[in-house]
C-alpha cells in the first residue's frame, strides 16, 4: 500500500508524489485563464478522474490543448457543458454536439491544428523549442497569419511550441516517484503532454513503490511528473458502440 503525501512545492516535487485524490492534487495549482495540455485520444487514455476534479474546482476561461474535446457527457465534454473552456486547440471535434453548438454560437474559440503538428507542438514545448517549420497546412486555413519560409524551394509554415501551465495525463502504471507506463493507444498524446506542462499531474490505474517498475519499460520519467493520483477503477468509455445483429 503506497502512502499519500501533500507536496508543498508542486514545481520541485518530492520523492513520493502520490496524492490522496484528484481534487486535492489540483485545487491549489489551477486558476482561471490557464493553458492546459490534456492527454488522450478520443476517450482512450484520458485522465478521467482529473477532468472530473477540474470540473469540481469551478475554474473558468480555460484554453485546452488536446487531440479532441471528448464527447457529450464525458471527457472534456464535461467541461464544455459547464462552459469552463473558452478555447480549444484540437485536431478532431466531430463527436461532440455541444462543441459544435458553442462554436457556431460564438461561445467557443477554436484553433484547429493537424494531429501530427499538435503532437509536435507539445513535444517541442517540452524540449524547450519555441517553434518549428512544417509543410503540413501550407495553402490551407491552418497557415493563415503564420510565418512562411522556403527551404530548398519548398514552402513551410512556422508553428509555435506549446508550454502549458498544467498538463493532465493518464497512465496504466506508475510508481510513487512519478515514473509512468502507458497502455497501447494511450501512448499517443500522453507522453508529449506530460513533458510540456510546467506542472504535470498524472493519474494511474496501478501504483507501486519506487523501484518496482522495469526501467526499460518506463515511457515518461518521473522528472516530468509533479503529482500523482491513483484511479484504480476508471470507466474507460468508448465513443460509439456498434452491435452486430444476429
């Protein structure tokens, strides 16, 4: 059984980074107007408990960088319902009717970002790279207002790295030092989101003592993780359920 703790310095972290619950781990580090990076792909690998806790804090005017905005009634869709998100930086938003309604009504700002570009923007931010050039989006609405530059006769656009105030990620396994192991498809936006946060909070289904994880299996080293929450029974919903007749 892992002991929980309260970290007095969320940026420095401690050896034992496990907190009693998601709300306690977030309440003193989140505020109105923050930029958040949130891991997950669809509803796969999303930090369910942390999103619910974020809703409970009541903070507003958030800018959220995430692959998508969840679905109606789950994931980031919960924060859209309470109008806590003012801007989404996302790649795909086609599963959320409330997102569509708010966008068309002018209640929500949206920055569409190609999926690979979004992942690289997070990775770059975590690596201390302020920007990079890419061919993706050249000649489209994505390129409007961005610096264009030619390399070897080919046009590229400048994309800025993302450095989030707080990052929320989901892992399958973690140790009390914050080392993380993701499961399959959850190893998509969670690793770059974890590195681009000034403060990173992770939730994990399985938490073990330090030294019990194989170092060769660790995907995100604990140096990037400031706080950890144990969520042993996530709901793991899916976007759509298809049933074959007969």
